[in-house]
């Protein structure tokens, strides 16, 4: 994930919140929308902070990764 996309995501989120507020949505509706969006937003921010590195797959063993025959 690139930094340039982070600004676009922030801009879109701000536009959605402002649009809902101007459209007459109540504060409780805005809070529910932010809670629902919290999970994907935190996931994107964690991926951004980790540099987009993939950490899945096989576990690494520091004591040596010798296969047993």
C-alpha cells in the first residue's frame, strides 16, 4: 500500500462523513458507520505501517529449519 493512496482513502472517508452529516443523518448513524468502518480502516493502517509485507505462510524457526527425514 502506497502513501499516495492513504490520502485518497482519508479524503473519501471525510467526504462520506460530511455528506451524511449534511444529508441529515443523525449522530448515532454517523457513529455506527464509523464503528463498521473501523475494522477495514485499522487493517489498512496496519498494512501501511508494516510496509505491505506478507507475513503469512510457513513459520520461521530461529533454531534452524532442518527437515527431519
